[in-house]
C-alpha cells in the first residue's frame, strides 16, 4: 500500500476534523487513536476520503505507514497525555521525524519538550490551532513555533489546510520553541475578553433595556446568547446565590432615555472594549517576544487571525495594516486606532457609567475603559505609591526635573 505523507494521533473533535481536512487537500494520512473504536468510527465516517486515510491500531503500525522522514501531528488532551505520547513515540520514530503537538499546550511545557527532545534526533514543533471543529475541518488559523527549518518542511501541508483570507493562508511560523503556543494562549485570552464583553452588553440589553426590545431592533441576540452560554460561570453559582441573600437582590434598574442612542453606544462600547483587549493582547505578546527572544512578527499574527480562528474580525485587517505600517508599540498608538478610539471611547464611558448606576456588572468593559484612561494619562498617580514605599521601607523615589534618588521627611518610618 502507498505510504502516507503525514500521520495524526488523536481522533477526537479536533484531530478527526484536521485529518479529514488534510486528506481533502490531497495528502494521504495515517491515523491512530488510543481507543480503537474511535478509529473505526472515523474510518466509517470518512466517506469519499476513505482512500486517503490509513487506519492504524498501534504506534508501530502508524510509524510503518508513513513515509520517512515522518511528520506526525499529536492532537490529544493537553498536558500529561502529550508527554506520554511523545515518550511512546521515541521508541518507534527515527531521526529527522517531526513531532507536532497541535493541542492547547502551555507554552512553557512546549519549551520544556523542545529542550528534552533536543539531541534526540526528533524535531519538535509546538503548534496552536484555532477555529474549533469547523475550522479544523475547513481551514483553521495555525500558529507555529519551532525552528524555521522544521516549518519549511511542513509549510506546504499546513498552509494548504489553513483558512484563507483573500487567498492568503492563515498559517505562519512565528518563532522558536513556545512562540506558537504562546500566541495561541493570547488568542484565547482575547477570545475570553470578547465573550465577556459580549455577555456584558447582553446583560444591559436583557436587564437594562429588555431583550425583546433588542430583538425588535434587529440586534443579533441569538449570537449573543450563544456567546453567553459558552461562558463558564457555574462553578461559583452557590457563592453568588449566598451573596445575593446577604446583600439582597436589588435587581438592575431599567435604563431610561433615548433607546436608539443607547443601542448605538452599546455597539461602539463593545468596539472600543475589543480594541483595548486586542491592544493588551498584542502588548503582552510584544513583552513575551523580548523576554523569550522570539521576535514575534505582529503583522503576521494579525494576518493569520483574520480568518479561520475564533476571534476573526474585519478589525484584524486594520490591525495587520497598522503593524505593517510600523506600529511598534501599543496598538492604541497606531493612527487608525487613535481615530477609531476617539470616536468610540465616549460611548464606552457612557455605557460603563450607566451600567454601574443601574447595578449591571460590566467588569471587562470597565477594565477596558480603565486601561484606556490609564494608558493615555501622561502623568499618573503611582508617584504616591513610590512615596508610600519610601515611608515604610525607605525604598526612595525619583523627582520630576531632578536627577537622583530621594527620601521623604518621614523620620524612621514604619516597618513594612
Ligand atoms: P477531544 O476530547 O474531542 O479528544 C481528545 C483526544 O485525546 C481523543 O482522541 C482521546 O483519545 C485523546 N486522549 C486523551 N487522553 C489521552 C491519553 N492519555 N493518551 C492518548 N490519547 C489521549 O478533544 P479535542 O479534539 O477537542 O482537543 C484536542 C486538543 O486540541 C486539546 O489540547 C484541546 O485543548 C485542543 N483544541 C481544542 C479545540 C476545540 O475547539 N475543541 C480548539 C483548539 C484546540 P480516546 O478516544 O482514547 O479518549
């Protein structure tokens, strides 16, 4: 039988769809799953792609089915299962084979696995994949960390199966070792902020305006409800119920006034909040890039998030342009985003203020506003923190317009 070009371990939601995507792009694929029944079910459901799939029932069989040097994707639960799988593979793979962990690994685990495998003959890639089941099947966003050389060896298949934004593949090499998984983590952070902010706007629509109202006005409440349902809040429900008893259920006051204006404000507030969340995400990536010497390519990251992944949006195209145009610090400093925020931040402020007055919790939107306000405040208030630290610990402080370290006139101060 003709050998497969690539292998995949783990035929769960992501692995099975990724395998079909790879097969559909003309790459013969050998697959293995710990539980045999899942492999059988996968083969049974592979339809017209059946001939492109080679089911294997042991790691030895899997290795034998792939043409060396073997690219092999692991798509199992993150954590210990990945380490166990790599350990088992060491016994069956050969020099120059590439092991690709495509799950949601902690980037520090990825860095550790790189160093553990260095010198073993095997090459390791840590690859973030976003887009859920649908993306895996029809085109995900793919964030690769590893050596540039290893990326070149798998670039063809990964770009082929990735999502496309105006024909540009949403797959790229982002840096060495943990770079791909780190960027995926930030992607997920932005995704949670997005969902939280959508949920908060939904809360205002539901409790402050009436949902029915939102539906009548053509607001996509079903999408919002779906995002809300995705949130994981149930774990502290008992505590919230106890707190409601302790403080009494004051409910959220209905927000009065011009509904059209408020709906417009809600839209712009969400927009401004999202910009702030992205700005923070890119700022964190920029810091990590320096810390870990990844040289993360910000324009490329924005580009490969434009399609396929969960947080894809039109705004990412503007971000890609901003970074390509040299926006090197915070996204909030890119000219395009300065004008967008100037238009949108008053709405964010009004929404946060009115929601607070009405008793509707909006933690993500208010923290986005606080971030924006703090970021654009040339003279902040942390000078008083320096003074307090000097008082209790003689840490010293600096002065505006004067060189050197100073101490305040507080005598011996307090212990701290
Ligand atoms: P599923 O729960 O659908 O499948 C899990 C897979 O892992 C199964 O094939 C399972 O095998 C295998 N597995 C679990 N434990 C072990 C083990 N100890 N040894 C060998 N195999 C094991 O998970 P997903 O497909 O959703 O997720 C896979 C990875 O992809 C995870 O890292 C996840 O975080 C990540 N991911 C998921 C996304 C999603 O939307 N679902 C999106 C992006 C990334 P068995 O059949 O034997 O149980």
